[in-house]
């Protein structure tokens, strides 16, 4: 909560400085400042995510993107993964960040895939919603499918080579 107050104070100080004419900042400079400032604050926040959810599952974190994963061998493994997902909105609320539950998905990888488990997450309205289960997902420009054979990715790359965008 103190971080939120700091953000408000910094914004009000910027406004006061620009209104007083001491250091006039153009709108483009303010936008650039806020983009860079929010980027660094986001890095600080995303590191707290490991402390919050890391005891339930493993994670990959890149910039503002986090991926929870766990090898599912027993029903308690599914429960641990669900506990990590449940901790995510709590972490988000604690840091006063908005979580877009529509961008959260479930993808299973392997030869034998059990799709019967439905994972849920709390949305902005405090409603429990099921996470969409996908058979493929694009991550950092690469298409991963459930069998990890990368056919979809190869098709996209070949189409880009044969039919380049104008």
C-alpha cells in the first residue's frame, strides 16, 4: 500500500512542478517517465510473485509475463497448482495491480493429456471463473502445442517465408 501512495505522491509532485513552471515537462516527457517508472516498479512487483506463489509450483517469469507449471502425477499436484493460481489474485490485490483473468490460460503438454481438471481464478468482480484450456499457445513468438511437435510454428514460419507481409 505504501508503494501506491508513493506513486500518487510522485505524480502529484510532477504535476506541482509542471504547474509552478519550475521544470516544465511536456506531455511526451511525462509519458516516457511514467512508462519507464512503471516498468521498474513492475519488475519489483513481479519478483514478489515468486515469494507468493513459488511454494506451490515452479515459475518462468519474463518481464510482466509469468508462467506457472507443475508436473502432474497425482491429484495433490493439481491441488498445488490450483493453490498457486488462487494466490495470484491475492498478490495482485495486495499490490493494487489489476489482473486480466481473460489472458490467463491452461495448456497441458505430454503424450497423455488429462483435460478433465478445470482450473479456476478470481476475476476483477470477485467471481470464480474457469480458465480457458488451450491446445496451443504463442509465447515469445513461438507456437507451443500440446504434443510439443512445433508443426503449427513451422507452418507459420513457412507461410511468412512464402507469402511475406506487404
